[in-house]
């Protein structure tokens, strides 16, 4: 039996998928209106609706609900693009993903709010709770969480075909909840019966799903992407079975 006592929901990489975020937040609020929401970063670039991401975040907080942000590598890239724009650089001379997001946000009158969210995220590399830590990228298993630099906590991931860091992680730093490396299915690794790694990046912007992990209940919530699958995108296959014996319940909200 699944409890309705969800209190912490960690949501994977958004990349400008605003309608999917709104749908997932609606699903979470129907279960528990005061649940804490944490986003693992990469808020605005690549996708078609960065302004809808801003709108969904503002709406969620408008009711006094708790929402926290962790810094992703694309959030840093977006901040740098904005810095260059402020210094006089032409949008046409900036990377395409960042210039497109800036134009869409500016056109919707939401660039200022987006800057505030980016600045907030950039000030938070990790968020910790009772036995768990949320970060965007990963850690060096031999160095541990404390020994991994902030740069690597945000950027670390295996190249295609390489071994993932989580294969060598023994759980000494508790449960690590990450995004950054898109997978076909959310990843959950258990050691000695307890979860030690969760990856909630399931490639929403590439036509996959948007995934949230309910920490206390050890289950996933998902909504389908509205984006067309991108040609040439090869989401990584999890290197450990995503659903262990006796594993979490997955609730999948279909598109209305």
C-alpha cells in the first residue's frame, strides 16, 4: 500500500519543459500540498518553454510551498551567457541553446525572474536531508562527497560507453540523488537493502519523461514528455537494474 505522506520530491533536469513541470507539480500537490520540492538543476535551456518553467515555479511558491534549487551545469552556462549579453555581446554570437532561452524568456517578460532562479541555484551545489544528498552531477567514489570538488559535483558524468561513477559507489555518504546523465528509465541502486543512488534525469527534453523521486516513500512519479523524440539521441542504459526486488512503486501520470 502506498502512503500519501510524501514530504520530499526531487525532480530531474527540466531543460525548458514547462508544461511537463506544471503537470508533475500538479500531481504532487494532489497527493500532498505541502510537499517539499527540490529541482536538480538545468532549468531553462534546450527546451521550448523556459518561460513556462518560470511560471510553474512562481505559481508553486505563490501558495507558500517550499521549493529548492540545486545548480546544474547548464544553469552556469546560462548565467555566463547573460553576463556576456549584459557586457554587450550579441545574442547571435552566443551558444544557440542559451540565446534561444534568453529570447523566449525576454519575449515573455520573465527574464528577470529567470535570473533570480538561476542565481539562487548557483548558490546551492548540494542539499542534504536525513541520510540523503541532492546534487546535479556526481562524486568520485574514492574521494567521497566531501572530497569531490564543487565543479565535479555539478559536471561529473561518464562519457557514452564509459563506466558510471555510481557503479563504484558503496553508499558510505548515504543516498545520493542526481540528474545530469539522461537514462531511459530512472535509476535506483540499492546496497544491503537500502537505496544509495537515484538518477531522475530521464531525458524529458529529448522525448523521454520528467521524473520525480519521493524520498521518504522510495517511489517515482513521472509524466510523459510532450517533446518529439530527438533524432540521434541515445539515452544511456542504467548499469544496474532500475527496479530492485521489492523496489519502489512508480506512478505514471498520462497526458490528459
